[in-house]
C-alpha cells in the first residue's frame, strides 16, 4: 500500500492536464478603428468616382492614392493625412469636416485654394459623399463622441470661434480704414487680378477700400448737413469718411463692445466725436428719438446676419427712422450675400408699406477674391501671437495659436474660390423712396 501511494499521488496530480479544456480568446475590434476604416474606404471610393476634373493625391499611413487625370493647368492637390480623424470628419461633415480637419492639423495641404477649386469643379460627384454620410450619420451620431473624442476637439473649435472679437487680429490684415468688406478695384491697381499679374503694391487696399466707401456715399446722394443712420459700425471707417469728406452727421449701431471702443477711439483721433455717435445697440432697439430723424441709411455687409425671417422688421425700422419729406432717398445694402434677393425685395416693399422701390443692383463679386488675397497676405505679414494673447491668453499655447491662424487661412481661400466661381454673390442694392417715384414704378409694374 505504501508503494502505491506515490503513484496514486502522481496520477492525481497529472489528471488536470489530461482533462483541461482548451482556452478561448476573442479579439474585439476597437469601435473607433472600425469607424475610421469604414470612413477611409468610403471616402476613397467616392473620390475615385467623383474626381473627373483635376488631379488629387491623398497619402496617409496606409499608402498613397491618386484620383483624376493630371492635365496642364488643372487643379492639382496633394493631401497628406496626419491623423486618421480626418476620414471620419470628411465622411460625416463633408466640407465642414474638411475645414475642421484643416484647422486641427489632421491634414496638410499643398495649395488650399486648389482644394476648393477641385471640390467645386467636381461638385456633382461630391454629392455622393453627402448622401452616403446622411445614411450613416443618424446611426452613429450618438456614438461618435466616444469614438472620436469630439468633446475635446469641439471645445477647442468653439473656443477658436470666440477669438474673432480681437481688434488686434483685424488690425493685422485690414486696411487703415479697417473696412471688413469687399474693396472696389480699378485699373489704377491693375484691376481685380492686378496682384496676380504685377504683384501687390503697398497702399492698394487702402485706395480700393476708400473708393468703395465713397462710391456708397455718392450713390446715397448724401450732402453736407445730412444725418445718416448706419446699421453695423465696423470700426467707424464709413462714418469717419462721411463726416470728413461729405460733411454729414452719423449715428452708427454695433453689437460689439470691442468695435465700439476702437471706433470711438478712431473717431476722436480724426476729430469728429461731435458729429459721429456710436451706439451699442441692436437695430430692433432704436429709440423713439430716431423716428423720422435721418436723411439717409447705409449698411455694409450686415444684412446677411439679420436672417430672412427678420427682413420685414428690418425694413420697417429703416422706414421708421427716415424722414418722410425727401423727394429721393437712397438706401444702400452693399455687398450682402443674400439667401434670396426676391425675398429681400419683397420684405423691403412690405416693411416700408410700398415706399421702398428697388432702383439698381451692382454685383461686386469679382472684386472680392483680390480683397481676400490681400487680407491673407497682410495677416501672414502682420499678425503676432504676442498681440493676440493680450485679448485671449489661451492662444499663448502654440498649438492653439496655429489652429486659430489656420482658421483664417481657410476662410480667405474658401471664400475666394466661392466668389471666383460664382457660388457666392455680393451685391449692392439701391432703393428709392418718394411718393412720386413710387407711383411711377407702380404704374410701370
């Protein structure tokens, strides 16, 4: 018995090895990787069919892909994907996703303007990207925050958007008049492409912006002693010129404390503080003292912020503020990118109870690309991180500052391509108001 015990012990100790079940292991795919992989495959498949004009190269950690046909003079674009969030942004948000990817540094671009030219030249095929995105967006929207960490990068983008109130930023790229709107170029500056043909010349933007201001005020037929109402002060550029050259008084409205402070500083330096009043006020809050108090009304690139649902109120208040006895008055809305010109004209007519009649329309879209190019050059040459962080200390971080700068680079290139190809329009509308003029127009209609 004693001799068999050890063998029994051995047998018992080895039994587990004889009857052990095989181990099972399962690799669960990372949900983010699945989404990125699907997005990449979908975007590349769509590009393969969509790019029929121009030539696109996309490179990332998985390889290089080419689309379209390289021809002389075509838009040739090379995108280098540095972070794979790029693919999901593009699939889910198309052009908005690309803008965010560019700002966040997910992609490097050889020529930003060429990107927009390529996109617009192949817009029909790009529609497939939108339809594909729409099919899957609702299914994954609830999960995308977890997959992409969107809380963090969206917070960064939201913060970047709030930095646009810095006066120092706008000083870096605007002209001396600080007009944040389309300039008007003539042969004196080589026309709308003069900077591309002969190169930019110092002072060109100042000349073209002053020409635009005077063009607006001349078309408005203001005269010395007239009182002008302006919606959208900017930094006081038009108001100062109206007082200095045309001998007018101006009441101008803004919603920006920063703009009001700098505008009043500039007005005081010019010596017109007794003739120009800057009001921190919504146009819907104009006081009773403004009723029938003004000879002319001017608004430059502000109307697009009003919203079509408020057009009637807007024109009703303009009519409320203008004097009734003038035979001919001008109402200028230069350079407004309008969602519906017909809706705007109808609102002007109804808001004024038939007293406003459209007299003329000027298209300034051809002048905008050069204005945007000049702003871009000046931004690169003049903006300084140390001046911006005085207003926004968070931009002391180098990465945040680069995101901020890329946003503006993107804006100038995006808008320039849109104006150049006619996808964005920019008009100056002139309305007349008088009983006789209205009567004649009604009969003609």
